[in-house]
C-alpha cells in the first residue's frame, strides 16, 4: 500500500495557524514524523484563499523538501496553481488532482507528459459528483483516454472514486469496491486511491468506521490512501491488514512499527 501522508493541509487548524505565523518548525516536524511513520508521499495543500495559495504552497514545499527526501503530492482544486508551483518540486511526485471538470486535464496532463509524475483522477465532472458505478467508470474512461493522448499510461493514474458518506448512501462502500473492480478490469495496471474520512461523515466513532473502511478497501485491492500515518490505530489497521494478506514477510514492517525493541521505542505511539 502506498501511503500519502495528509497532515500538511491548511484546512487542519494547527497547520493553518503555522501557515499564518510562518512557523517552519511545525511544518518540518509534520514532514519528518510522517516519513518516519512510513509515508511514501507527502500531500501538501495550502487550504488558503486563491490569492495566497501559490505563495503558501511554495513556502510549504520548500520546508518539506529541505526536511525530508520524499516526493510530494501537490493538492489543490486549482489546476492553475498546480501549474505555477510544479517546477519547484525537486523530484517527481503525484498531482492531486485532475477530474472531468473544465480544462483541468488540458492544464495538468501536458505538465506531466514525458515525466515519471503520477496523477490522482477524481471521478467527477461538470455535471457534479456521481455516486453510481457506471457514471464513475464512464468518467474514468474519459480521463484515461485523454491521458493516453499525452502518453500518460494507466499505471501512473490513481483513480479516486470520491466515496460518499455511508450515512447518506448505504451502498457507499459496496459501490466503491464495485468501481474499483470495474476500472481495474478495464485498465490493468491502473491504481485506485481514496481519502479515508468521508465514509464516516455524520457518524459517531468515526475513526473506527474509517479503519474498517481501510481494511475492506485494502482487501478489495486499493493501491494507495490519503491518510494520517501518525494515527496509530489507522496505521496499525493498514499494517495488520497487509501482514494478514501475506504482504509483510516475517511481519517485519508491523513489528518494526509497533514493537519496543533494543533499537528504540515505538515509532508510532
Ligand atoms: N481525495 C483526494 N485528495 C484529498 C482528499 C480526498 N485531499 C484532502 C482530503 N481528502 C485528505 N486530507 C485530509 C487531511 C486532514 C484530515 C482529513 C483529510 C483530518 N485530519 C485530522 C487531523 O490531522 O487533525 C485527523 C486525522 C486522523 O486522526 O485520522 O481530518 O478524499 N484526492
């Protein structure tokens, strides 16, 4: 499983404060701790008003890239902002995201053409966010076909089916799994990703629901997740599921993360 660490996001109150006060140490610490916990990519989202977004992203990107040697996942609803900061990434990462909305693909795909960059493709378009499987698969098809025009192959695309809250759509998880299977059948090698928190919106014990979603999604074949690797229980769910599925030889990753040993204390408390 590919872990995209979500903690450097200006919509989180503590991060917003750090951005406003230009608290470099706070951001650096979040970068280092997420990487120590196993993040493969670090999501970076300004979460500010459009006027200050580019400046904020550049400030965040510089701090993160000075602190750790991991690729970024550049997260913005604004393709033009992504275009402006793209050149400041020091290694290929993930663009978060394209969708069928407006001219997003026409801005983002040329940027990453001929590079190893990957991209998250949201299954929404100018008609909105569909919750049914055929519409999601249809949008995925369009996004993959457009990508092919720029020689961007399916293995560089993480489809994000934008899960609905279970409290408003009882079939939400089942539709996610169905979408996952359908897009993988259509485009072998394509990746499927998701945020983990939408599923539990409006429910008590949200974290328990999120963890169980992660477990089922991994079993169903999800390839990456935008998640908080510093949440001990969430990371434990991920590593336990992978171990149980036979993907963690000698349970080494699980044990290294959580067993106190001679080398040091628990990595994630
Ligand atoms: N899909 C894609 N991109 C996304 C999302 C998605 N980007 C934004 C968002 N969803 C994912 N990022 C976050 C960031 C923070 C939180 C939730 C989603 C959050 N964090 C709490 C905190 O850090 O304090 C607690 C998290 C926890 O303990 O689990 O709520 O869906 N493509």
